[in-house]
C-alpha cells in the first residue's frame, strides 16, 4: 500500500486554494500518526475499534447460500460493526486523528446516512462537536439514520441544492470547510476527495481485508478465488480488496448499482444508475481526478440507485485505477436483482443486508458459476435503515421471491 | 488590451457575473451595463454543476444559468456577441476546461482545445478556483501557447513554498482572497486583507482583492490598503437575482447594475486619491 497522492493518472488535489493548507496539514498528520503510529495513534485506534466498535468482525460460512450455489460462500460481517455498517472504521479513525491534530469541530457529509451516523457516534464517543450535511432527498428516504444522528447529539444541516443527494452534500461540506479549516476537520466518508483522503480512508477500512485474509485461511485453508463488494464511492470496496490486491489468484469484483438502466439521458442530465466504474469517463470532481458520470460538456450527471449509499456520480481514484489496470473487475447489478438478493439473504441466512450490500449478493446469484470454489462477500451493512424503501419497492414489483407484502397493508404497517 | 494594462493607469474595478443568468439575452445586457458603468476587466462565470468554491448567491446564479441552457459552446458564442472593449476573464471549474473538445470523454490534448477556443472567442485569461498550482502545468502551457493569462487565487492561508510556486505561474493579475470561506457579499471588509496584500507585495503582477466587497466604501478602503483593483461578484449577482425574482424589465436591472458599477468604480478612484495624498 502506498501514501502517494496519485494512482496512475487519477487522484490529485483539485481544491480551492483556501483548503490547500488544511490538506497539507492533514497529509502530514496522516504520515505521522496513521502510517508511522506516532504517539501510539494506531494502537489507540485499534483498541477503540475493539472496545467501542466490537472488532474483529466474524467471517461466517453461509451454509444455505453455499449449498444453493454449490460454492463455498463466506460472509465478512461488517454489518455487525457498531452502527451497523463498515463506516465506523473510517469515522472513528478520522475523528481520533482530528483529536490528535488538535481540531475542535467535526463536519461530514452523508448519503445513505450511514457515514453520518458513524461520524456522529464517533464524535460523541470522543467528545467532539459534530455537524452533518445531508441532501434533502436523502433525508426523506433515510429518516431512521437522521434520527440516529440527532440522538447522538450531532446537528443535521439539510442541503437543498441540485437533487439533494450525496454529491451536493459533499460540495456543501467542502464549502463549510473552506471557511472553518483552522479548527475543523472534514471527515470524508469514502475513498474520494483530494489526497490524502483516498489513501487514508482506505487504510482505515483495510482492517476488513486484513482480518478476512487471515480468517479465510483459518477456516477454508486457502485464499478465496473471488472477493465481492458493492461499490459506490468505494470505501467498503477498497477496504475489502486492499489486502488481497497483491494476491494475483484472487479475483476482485466491484459491484456497482446498475439502477433501472445503464443508458444515460443527456438532455435531462440524468444517469438512471450509479455505475461510474463501468460507464463513466475520466474527469475532475470533488478534489480528485477519477471516473465520473458526466455529460459531454463535463457537467456532472444526477445518478440513481435504489440504494442511497451507492448513489454517487464519482468513485474513488484508486478503484478507478485498479479497474483500468485490470486488477479489479467492475460489474453492475440493477435495482430488481439487488432487491431479489436482499430477500434471498434475509430468507436463506437470516441476515437482512443494506440495499447497498444486496448488490454484491445480486452478482453472486447471477454469476456464482464463474467465481470459483470459494467466494468472500462483504456484508458492508445491515438493512434495518432500508426497510421502508424495501417494502415500497417490493410492492411496486412482481418479485417471485418476495414475501406476501399484503400483510403490511392488512396490519396497517405499510403504505396504503 | 492585456489584462495587466487594465490595471496600469488607475485602480481597476473587476466585476463578476455568471453568464446566462437568468437567460442568455438578459445576461448580455447585464454584462454590457457593467462595462458602461466603469468596469476595467470583467470576469465571466462559465457555470459548472458542482461549484465547490461558491457561496449560496453565486451557486444559485449558476443553477439559474444552467437551467437556462448555458453550455461551454453557448458561453463562447456569448463572448463573441458581447459588445464591450474591456478584457474578459473566464472563471470556471477545471472539469469543463478538461472535457472540452470533440466526442465523449476528455480529448488527448486536453486542456488545449478549450484554451484555443477561448482565445478565438476573445477571452484574455482564466481563473479556475479548483485548480491549485500543483495541478496547473497543463493549463499554464496551453495559456502560453495561445497568449492567455492564468490568474491564481491567494488565500489568507497561502504561505511558504506554495506562494512561490504561484508567483512563478501567475500572469495577468493575482486574485487576493480577502478572507476565508466561499464567495459572498459581507457587511465588513476583513482585516486579513492587509496581511494578504503584504504577502504578495513584491509580485510583479497587479493585485486585485475579492470576496465580500459590496459597496463603494469597501472598494475605497481596499484600494487605500494598497490593492490595484477590486473584484466584486455576489453584490452584483444579488441585483440580478432580485430583478429575476421580482420580474423586473431587463433594462431596469441593467440600470441598477450600471449604477452599482459606477459606485464601486468611484469608490476605487477615491481610494487611489486618498492613497496618493497620504504618500
């Protein structure tokens, strides 16, 4: 792994001048505390991940799925991490780093609300004031997480610009940071943004693959043939892949949201998907050169996915680079298949996954024949936050696997 | 006329408007009104969908312009159609510069096609808020090839080696950011201005101060502090926004802009007069 600011042509630091000193200060802190464990930073981080976060997370054999697909399927249970998703690994690392840097205030953006929740929890745990920027659309579809953020004592600042999703929230948080850099740390939620964020967030998340790589050798006696993770911005993806990148025999599959269609409506400025790695073009967004969903002029498209956490028009620069280098295969799964996989995992294994996570299982369902004898799938988060969406979207579709949703109507528990 | 010359004889008034806000035709009238009112250089904003350096005022102007159908090609047509005789600077974000050219995706020789087209249209230089000097070599090269200037923004936090790199790469003028934060008109003018100006005092390009300047008095104070020019954006965009919301005639809004421009230019001149008296 490296701390470099560029991954091939990708990465870099395309930010307003006012942010550059903060970026330089952060780069220095990242080198000292994260890379070189100065003042025992990494020791304290690991201890807090264990005591507060509950690490290590199990690697569990999925008995029913293994039988169904005639493949050894192992689940990396990040859904069991405190907060219900992998996001705490990064949020706790960055809030702790902010403390070591002497910052007094935390800001963050959030899409699905998972990163906002994790940051609010970490900030409460470490006694730091915290404000979360969240798009209005996301606030409406992720209400439970909004409440969790507030209950943890953080502010939620609604973002009304654009379509009110993750990219607008990131822009707004950068604006806040550009006037508050001296005492504020911006806890970015994915492996995106200007250097050193992509490398630093990957390092905090790489605990996922560090554990999984050891666990699979204990349980299965060998490395897996394939590793699957869903990909939006790419933090769980890079965390799940990073320790396997040098194992050339291990296939790495980044499963993006195919949404309702991979086609693009240029006139409306809308891509009804978030398949940036599969269909995007190189460009510059939010501080980094990477692959983007954009029109021919370079205006950023509104992306779409049934899952708010994958709904982003950019992707981490290192992931874009690994795809170009043919080390990571970019694949995608549409809304329908993701929803089917959501029900499959819930019914077969008793694990209700986040809709983001369900995309990885959608790929497993469709392509298990070509993934080898042993597959690890990262269960990046649990699905409690998505139940309202799932009930609504399942009712709108004729999915053979879905339970009879009329129950919700007769009990008065669902949309009429 | 070159950018630098626009600052030579007297303090320059440098207004900004987002091109196409709220429509192409209205925007033409508004920019021409600023020139009538005494603008020495005009910064023309080419709207980008993710303007991370802008505050709410200019962000909303950009949304109105994009909704009105503004694109890079329409922007260049606009520049060609404008009837003003002051140098024009294009202010935009790097992705639009980088993507410009034939077909899908960035052209192999990006950002050259954008700079070439800008030069043909009559643009004199660029301000690119998300392009720090570390990433600016390709754009600087293309600017050199076509004889365009590349303006950098010096923030209150810019120091040391980065300041030196900028000094090497800058041409036209240096945009001195008066305070931290995004663009937007404020009631007070920051004390950070004096310190910021001091840090670029030995640069051989004109120093224009921007961020938060709203009135003739502000302009006077900035010029008295030693600046060669004042950059004003949000206070002018506010006039466009109010006119749009109230459904005012284009001519009425243009008159308001002309008057505001004259107030700011007069303030700058008064600042210069006060400076020469005290020296």
